[in-house]
C-alpha cells in the first residue's frame, strides 16, 4: 500500500494538517488500514524533502497545513495513470508452507491444506458477514465496500488455490514428492540465478 501517493492524492484536493489527512485517508479506505499520526508526519517530512509538498503556517489551533507542489501534482497524475506493479517474486507464507509440507519427507501436506482450508473458509464467511453489515449508498460506504470486496476476492482465490494444490498433489504418490537433503555442498557466495530460481 502506498501511503505516500495516497496522502499526496488527498492533498491534491486542498491543504490538510496531519490528523485531517488521517481522517480523510480512513474515509476513503473504510478504515481498514488505519494509519498512525507518526507515520503520516514521517511521510509528510519525506514528501517535503522531495519537494512534493510544502509546509504552511500554523492556524490559530496550532494545526500546520501541508500543501501539494506542482511536482507533487505530477506525481499524483503519474500514480493514478500507472497500473500497480505486482512483483512476481513476492514471498507468500502460505505458498511456502504448502510447498515445504509437500516436499518434506514425513510431512502431511494434506493435513496442512485441510487446516488452512478450514481457516480460509471461516475467514471468508466472516468477510461476508462484515460485507452485509453496512450500507454502501454513501461515498464512504462505497469506499469501504470496495475494500471489503477486494478482501473477499482474495479469500475466495485462496480457497480455489488450495483446491488446485490438493488436486495437483493427488496426481503424485507422496513418496515421489519427498526431497531429502542434497549431498551437494553449495559454494560460498551468492548462487547464480537461473531459470525458476530467479523468481525467488
């Protein structure tokens, strides 16, 4: 999640102070990923360092308002017009756990999958209950529901992936998947990245 670009985008609407930015961020994301004020001020200081925002004067209540610069507006336009890049090598704990269980002699990958499926189904059900608990006819409600819909899609995809893994593992006898420790001793230094190893 890009806090930096999110705060810049909000500032493109007009000057804000720190707590106000946190409130505006929460309104637009359904308060699903709450930011602490320290994180906001650290981000604002980095944005100021990079000449994307400018610190204004304090008001009568002591609120320091931050304003976006022309460079900041260009950054917002660039962010909004660019797709989010998803790294192909992002480490996913569940994928790692399942593949280790599938290749570790004596490990019960089917039990790992079954346990995860129960937890994933429970999570999906709780998300469905959460989704139906709130009206989404207001702008804030719509923002919240879109975030929860994204979480629902991810939870559903996780269950489908577990079904896929179970079907793939069923195609092979368990002993055929087991990997013992290799007798090869790796050399010191970084291994050469080739083929699928380059994805790790």
